[in-house]
């Protein structure tokens, strides 16, 4: 019993001693605030690039922005005109005529063999629909080829250069004289007008342009005078030919006069012969009468 009491007392003593020791310990000092670290100097930022100068203004008379095509990466090698028009849609009749004539092959050869480029005026299907019924079917193969060639120029002409071209423009159809294949272009501040002597229209948009090939949209078919216009008047005879005709006429008149004179001569000669014969007859009759009178008187 006493051992248990002593043990309990010992435990109580140790507990009190521990609590006293804990209370007697000093409160530790608060930690000093952290010293801010000196930031490492970063390298200076590179200077900003200088702003590029503003684009120069377009020359006076340049076409409106609506005609200028959006920039797009050009295909490698010469462009394929047929594929470009097929992608643009609305040019099925023009594509068919390019294929059925040799004009499509001519354009491809020009793009491959020449650095001058090509410019094409492409009528839409709506443009062909405005033609009179049966017009295309009435043309022979040569006329169809000339009609499509009339829409092609053997050089690249950007929109900004239409104001400086010399009229009439020479197309792949050939001659540019009055009654053949003249094509005149007039550039205005907001449009480019084209005239053939029969058709008057304006460029209605740019289908494609890459510095080598330009394709412009037309809402009318360009009709050449050589196929659809009046025929030229017959040429007047040259002065040399007219002089020869006059000489021939004078010669004929002289021959007529000569013939008339000959006839008169023949008539006069016949009269003289008749008179001589009559005189001889009178002399014979007179002689016979004289002989008869002599005989009777005997």
C-alpha cells in the first residue's frame, strides 16, 4: 500500500517538475524578417525594329481596289489556265472553246517558251448567253479560233499599265486594221473600258494575276469586226488601171472610125467601077448606032 502511495507521489512530483521547467524556459526571440535579395540585372531588351515606311500612293488613274486580286502564293511553274477558270467557276463555255480550238495549247506554249507573259479577257457564261441564238454554231472552225484568239494578248498587262498601253492592242487574232481585229483600251480612275468597234464593255474583276499571267473577267463577249462587222467597200481602181481602160476605149473608137472609113472607101470604089462600066456601055451603043446608020445610008 505504501509502495503504491510512494509510486503515485513520485509520478505526481515528476509531472509538477516538468511543468515548472517548461514554464521557466524563455520564449525564443522572433526570427528576423528575411532580407530581400538584390535582383540580378537582366540584359537590356533589343531595340524595336523601325517601322517600315508607308506604301507609296497608287499612280493617278489606278484601278479601284475591287479589281485587284488578293495576294496568294503562285503555283510552281507556268499556271494552268483551264484549272484556274474551273476553280473560279462560271466559265464553262470559254473553257470548252479553249479546248476545242488550238488556243489553249497556244497559251500554254507561250507561258512555257516566253518571258513576256499572257493576258486573257475571259467572258463569263452569262456573257455568252447574251449573244443571239445560234451565233456560235454559225461560225466555222477558223472563225471560232479567231474569236477566242481575240481575247488573248501575248504579254502580261497588270491593271496599272492599262493607262499607258498603245491602241489598238494587238491580240493573238492578228491584224489590227479597221476591218480586221482592232481592240482599244481606255483606263479611267475607277474602271478599264474595252472597245472592238462592235462591243463596248469594262473589266468587271480580276480572276488571277501572278506577274506572268493575268486573267480578267468580262460580262460581254468581244466581237471582232472581221467576223461580225460590215465588210469593207470594194477598192477603187488604181490610176494606172483607169488610164489603161481609157486607152483601150480610145483604141476601140479609132478602130470603129477606121472601119467606117474603109467601108466608105469600098462604097466609093464600087461607084467608080459602076460609072466606068456604064460609060463603056454607052460608047458601045453609040458605035453600034453609027455603024447601023452608015449601012442604011448605002
